[in-house]
C-alpha cells in the first residue's frame, strides 16, 4: 500500500464523516457564523479539488481525442478547452445578471480571468521552477496564439471604456453585439493563424 493511497483513504473517510455529520445534525435554520464560515471554506476546498481532478482528466481526454482526430493541440485549446473552462463562469454570471445583480456579474467577468492569469501563471511558473530546480525560466516566448488573445483582450478593454464614456457610464445593448463580433473575429483569426501555420 503506497503512502498516497493511505492519505487518500484518510482524506475520503474524514470528508465523508464531516459530510454525514452536517447532513445528520444540520438544520434548515441559518447557521451561526462560527459554524458557517469553516463549512463554507471546507466546501470551497472540496469543490476546488474536484474541479482540479476533473480538469486534469478533461485535458487528458481532449489530448487523446485530438491525437485520434489529428486536431492540433492549440486549436483544441482555443475552442473546446476554452469553452469548457469558461462554461461555469458564463452560467454563474448570466444567472447573477438575470437576478438583478449586473454589477456583481460584470465584476466577476473581469475578476475571474484576472485571477486565472495572475495566480495561474504565477503558480505555473513557480511549479516549473521547482521542477527544474532553477530560480529563472528562460527563454520565455509568447507564441502567436497568446499574442492574438492578448491583443483581443486589450481591444475589449478599450471597447468597454469607449462605450462607457460615450454612453454616460451606462452599457448599452449594442455593446453585447460588439462583444459577440469581437469574439467571432478572435476565433476566426486564431483558427486561420493556427491552420496556416500547420
């Protein structure tokens, strides 16, 4: 029995015990903050763990399907993987906007990608540095797909500022259609670049 499997068993037994305890002794009434805060944090950690495990398996499955269908990995990344990665955020933000919380939905639209880029890249480089046992990673190059994505993100930022200034800091309906057009151009440009490069 490996050390990893023992830790996994201990983790499963502990989390299952806590879950059954909450189900058995929890009530429908509002929990006090002393109990609710640790439970919320625990739920967040469990959800993050599942997302990580499912994400790893999804990436492996997409790489497998890409190899079988002879689809280049960058094309899968720009389309299927990006859509799958963003689907949860999309549904949550649309639900918030429909419930009358457009400020929260708009903030989440910018905060989510910022979190992914800043912490994702930061932890990614840190993990790579630890793996390579070096304090610097060089050379770091941005491929054409990343540069295209960066350019369209900058265009989106300028577009929202432009619409906000022109429309008195109110976002009109036309902005949504402008974003749909911008995303369509991004996908078309990315795919054309990747296909011509292959």
